[in-house]
């Protein structure tokens, strides 16, 4: 069985960039998070040498870490010390416009169907060597659903020593190229490969996106292909934190997150390992503005909501 102690995860963007991380470090360490997913990393186009950005900051180019990021490892390692945080992942993809996996595919095909000795490979090696506190890659693929390229990319990052999580969305009955079935097929292919068994640690399912299937649908589809795969605690419930859109507050306060977790647990608790919040930036908005959730909503309020949702008796 998997360790089903609740995973309390947060996607964390610019509040943890090299400029701001020290301002938020101590609060992160005491707020109860167990997983921090640095978001978002982006892969630039082939004609820009597959440069890697962290949001709007150029982080790695030509296999070289930029000066701004040279000391980032120190506060990242501090985040793991004397803290509830057990692991740090880097999320690749997402954002607007979503072009990362299109650029990754371009690099693959321009090198005759391989990442070997590409600048992208060198950039990822620099990411791994310079920031050992980051031990996993979260795959938030939302643009190019090329199965050959995606599997090769997963093999590349696994070969560098990274764990992998997927950030899926979509309904089981959907008929698009990507979405629900893409992620299930990719899990199956990785598990049956000679390099990836056990590599994918979790599905971080975007339940704030439209038409998502419940956790048990994912489990049923996985079990159809991988009968022996242990799905206990495999799915994290994704929730979008409260944020201000112009003058209107939207998405979930901590109480709504707790209710969502309890709702899914009542449908079948076995696959649910915890929850993740999109994102830290929004939580900090509600920490500063009492109108956000009919009162201030802090990081600790969100982690307690996950914990309470996971521990509430469901009868």
C-alpha cells in the first residue's frame, strides 16, 4: 500500500522566485505544506535554444544557470529543513500561452527523434545539478499531445533522477487527443517500459477545470490497463484558491476546498492522497484582503482545510 498520509501540496510561482523567496520562506515552512510545486517552468522555442524560464525570469540558457538563480538552491534547501515540506517539484507547462510541449517536440524532431546532446538536455542537466532540492517534475501538458515525444521526455527526466507527477484534466467520456485518456495511456506506457516502473508518483487532477472525471474513474481506467498498479493515495484533488478578478472574488475559500475533498471521499476514498492548491500567489491575496473569504485566508487555513477534508469521518 502507498503511504496515504495526506499530501498538502501547493503550486508556488513568483512568491518563491529568487527575488522573493526569502520574504516567504519562513511562512512556507510553518504553514503545513508537505509538497511544493514550483510553477511554472517554461521551455522556449528551438531558435531560442530551448531556454528554460521560471515564469518571466530566464533561468537556464545553453546549459548555464543565470546569475539571478545561482544562489536559489540555498533557500530551496532551507525550505526542506525543520519544515513539514518533504519534497519540491518543478512544474513544466501550463500558463498562457501554453507552448512548452510544442517547443519540446520541436527540439526532439529537429534532432532526428532524440533528446540526446540537445541543448534542452543540457539545460535540464543544469537544472538537476544546480538545484538538487528539486527532486520531481510535474507534467502539466496542455498543448502538444505527442505520445512519442512525451514518453521520450519522461524518459529523459527520469534518467536524470527525477520523480514524475502528472497534472491531468478532462472527462473519461471525452474524445479529444489529450485529457483523461492521454494521461492514463502514458502511465501505462511508462509502467510497462524498461526505465519507468514506479516513476509516476501521483496524478494532480485539475478539478477546477471543466468536465473532470471523479477519482474513481481514473482508478477504473488505470486498473483496466494495469491491474496490479497500486492506486491508493495516487490522486490529489486540485482546487483553485480564492482570487480577485478585477473587483470580483472567484474560486474556492478553504471551506469550499474541504467540502470538495469530503465530497470525493464519499464517492470512494481509496485513491485520494490529499489535495493541491493553485496557487500560492492567490492565497497571499486572501491573506492580505479580509474581503476575500469573508475574512483573511492564510496558507495555514488552506492546509488545515486539506487535513480536515481528509480526516473527516465519511461513515
